[in-house]
C-alpha cells in the first residue's frame, strides 16, 4: 500500500488546505465495473482442475480397495457430478501423476486408483487439519464471534465452509463438543423441529475484551515501522488496485476520505447503537468491509466463494447486494468468475497474495498446493519416470544411471531415488503402464 503522504500529495490543493466543498461525500461510487487481475484468474483456472480431481478422488476412495473400473467411474461421475461422457476418462489420462490407470490382473479391464504421490498428498492434508487442533479452535471461535450479538451460526453453514476454514471433518465432535467451555451446540426442540437446524454458539463472557482483527494487527506493524508518519493509517485498509484500474481524481478523493473514516470493530456488538444517522450508516458500511476482511483472514487460503459469504450475511450484518458491495472495494478484494463456468464467484483477499501465491502460507495450504503441482506436471514426464523404473528393474546396477539422466533431462531435485519405499511419494511403485 502506498504511503498516505503520496495519496495526500495527489489531491487538489483545496483538499490539502482543509477547504471543504458542498458536494463532498465520504462514500465510494457504488457502480464500478470489475477489472480483471490475471494472476488470480490464472490461479482459478488451475483450481478448476483441482475441483474435478477432488470429485474423482472421492469416488475412487469410496470404492472398496481404493480402485474401480474406469467405465464405472465414468458412470458415477456423470450421475453425481454432471461430467460429460468420456470426460472423466480423458481427465485421468491427462493427469497420470494423480490417477494411475492399469489393467486388472483378473478381470482384464482398465481400473483406476490414486498414485502414491496423490495418497501422500491426502495424508499430508489430513494431518495438517487434525494435528493443530488449537489453531482450528482459534479460527472457529473467532468466526463465531463475528456473528454478534448472538455469536451463533448454523451448523450446516459452517460445514459448507469447513474446508475454507481448515476445520477437520469431524469438527462437531473434535472441536465443538470437546470444548464445552468455548462452544455450545444448540439443537431444536419440539415435535416439528428439524434436526438439520442445529446452531453452534460461542460461549462469550461479557467482560471478555474484543479480539483484535487481522487488519488492526497490520496497522500496528505499519505504525511501528513508520512511526508518526502512519497516523493516517489508523482506520485504513491495505489497498492494491488491479492492473489497469483507472483512478480518477474524484475517486481518489473518495478513497482517501473513506480510509480516514472511523468504524466499529467487526467483533463489537452494535445492536444497541443508534444507526439512523448518515454517519452511522457509513460506519456500518465500513464495518461490513472489516467483517468480510476478517472472514477471509480466518480462511486457510485467504479466499472463499461469494455464495458462502452470503450464507452468513444476516448473522454478520452484511449488505444484501454483496457482489456490488465488494466491487466498490476492488483494492481490498478481488472477485473471480473463472473456474466453474461463471457459476461461482471466488473472493480473494488481495493483500494476502503476491503473483498468485500466499505471502504467509500454512500447512494446510502447502498440502493442497501439492495437488495443484501434481496436476500441472506433464504426462510425458510420467511416461519417462515409468520407463526409467522399468529399465532399473531389469538390472540393479543400471538403476542410478537413468536417475542421473532424469535429473539432467528435467532439472528437478527428486531425480535420484532408489527403490519404492513406502510413503516416499514416488510413482515408481505402480505397475509399468505407459500412458499413450
């Protein structure tokens, strides 16, 4: 984010002198067109492959033995996930580092199973989700505290956002019921009550201080780095406009004034405040930006879908037209329509990314990133790996020679390997099937 002195220097002299015009407004224009950022859109193109791979992985792992015929997988993919005919089969062949197609020794039909690298990636992600339960408890509790004053959210909605928040699959038992001093599970009562309408509530002490939001911690770091020069950043958000975004004079003035506007913390209970004045409404609009900012900060990949944010709109006091509201703040958020034929809108926290990568990665993000890397590896490289494995099995003394050739050919550091050790993550342990 550029220093506020730079923003101030670009303003007209009348604003720098403190002269106020009658037509002044602290609100940002409501109707703004979305400017594309290719770094985020390219990331969502890869995410489209990841979503398909996860759907096929779920079908394969749900089968006994972790493998099933390719024809059966194609039928299930069309029935449950709306794949087109032969789409799943072509997807398997294009990504041999994740899916291994082989001929069943008895049935003599093509079967598919996950490669050792793909299974290792699933184990890493499972360990990352289940091991640091304290971090998951921290994220879930803060997420519930955003729903002031009730501090409760529907269990079904939390389950939909479970992967984004980095919660384990059994979070209802391992997090909610295992920590009665922090959470409370509310079930409906009565003969007509639906069992799906369960709520998770944070046990809140009125004397407990409000948590410090992530943007406030960022301001504190900036204040320590810049000292008194960061006084203008007291209520400001880090802003990074997308490339090609046109910033006019009046828009720059509106953003500068909006950055200086005070607002209430997203964790603060404002139910007893008088919100009828224009100033209170402006503060509530900025508080909604802070709530979405904190929501994205609590996710493990600093992103989620617009549809999932809409599930918590009433509980967090967010405006109805969420997409139009987020487009007013394209320097803070980015909405991508790539990855699912425009049916889903993915909201990114711009300050958390640089050139398509998270600045502060965590274990869950790194584990999921391994799947994206496997999907991007060329199928020709898999053919070369399996050819070298076949040659190495013919003569043990020749095994190190193709490994050196592989390193010279591809330039990676994982070229030298010996044998098929369990848990090594190498694909050399699969049958010698060359994918054409």
